[in-house]
C-alpha cells in the first residue's frame, strides 16, 4: 500500500521525540540572573556600606571666611607732632603744658586748646562725671571751633562721634610740651639771686645755727642764730646774730624789728655779702636799699669757701 511508503520506518523514533519538545528562550534567563545579581548587590550595600554613612547635617562655619564683613574697628591716626592747622584740642591730665596727654576719653580732667602750638585756653571738663558723654564733649569742641583732636586713647563711641562731626583725631602720648614747646623758666626778678658761682671775695657772712663751718646754711632768714664770717674766703669766725634774740611771740615785737636789727648788725660788722637759705620780700628790699649784696643758697657752708 502506498500509505506504508509515505511513513518511513527507520526515522520514526527520532521524529516523534523532537516533535514533542519546545526550545527554551535564552533572554528571560539572562534577565532573571541580572535581577538576582542586582538584588545581591543591594543587600550587600545595605548590610555593609549603609551603616558607615553619616547623615548628620553639615553646618558651614563662615566666621573665618575672608570674604565675610565683620565690624570695622575705628582708630585715631598715630602722630608725632602737632603741626596742624586750626584749633587743636588736646585731652590733658593737668592744666599746664608739662602735663601728660590723657587717655581717659570723656573722663579727661582738662581739654587744652592750641592754635599754631600756642595755648589759647584750658577748659575744665564739665562732663567728667557724666556717663556716655560723647555727644556733649564733641558739641563742646565744635563750639570752640576745634578741627583736630589729640589724645592718648579713645573709645569706639567717641571716635565715631569725631568722624561723624568731621573732627580728625590723632593718637599721641607723653608730655604736651614735647609737641608744642616747653615754657621758659620765669625770670628771677628778686634782688637776692640764687647763688651759682659768683665771686665771694671780700667780707662774706653766711647764716648758720651752729658756730662751725661744717654746718648748713640757715633757713631761718634774719633770725639765723649765728653769722659765720669769711674774709677773701678765709674763715674769720662766727658772730652771734642779735636779731635772733628778738621774740616774735611777744606782741610788742614785729618782723620789721628783726629785719632792722639784722641790717644794722651787717652794717656794723662791715659785711659786704650776706648768704641765707631764704629771704623775705621786705628784707630783700632793705638789703637793696642799703647796697648789701645777698644770695640764696643751701648746703654745707664750707663748700662755698673752697
């Protein structure tokens, strides 16, 4: 029969087995393996990496940032002289030029005003006992037409007031006189001058409480107990001063009596020069009227007669 020829006997086993199986797709397998690997990696991260991470918020400290702008410190320019124009106010610890420049700010005791380094006025600070007196001090300076201020130190508040009122401040220290010049010593207009190195030739008398030339020159004026006499620097000896015997506690006696007796003794002894530690004004006048030379001196008598 033809049917037997259409179905080969030899190949029937092979064909029947293959016909009952389907091929498995490879793509889903790879996807599954990938998912498993990803899950494993995530599990490892959760177990080992995540605990080591610090989730504390980080606070940025910009206090030391060079670009930050903090409060600006106000200063007075340092200066070594007062060669400034206009009126200069110098905060001072005292009333004279020999005092120190003050660093007490609004508590300075005095304010000295200078123009061309010449003292024109000294003001006693009326606000020395007032707290926070920056406004009052600056108003006082403006009233006096001050344009520059010199002081040894000032608070930020005071410097701010200076700046806002167009007052230039300068930081300086030391004696005011060092910047404006020292005063010349007052001229000695007294008749009995200070002894320096004058000629003591002739008959000279030095007042002393003792009778020896190692004693000190007396400070009791015309009532010195003794007068030590020298002639051309040679020691002659002491004489008793009779004027010292006049008791001024007795109301019948007066200083004028002592001075007159003293002048009389000098003239009687022919003394040309008299040296005492001090002279009263009326005694100087009497010595001048009688052409008696006098000098003020202190120390050991013998040292003047070398």
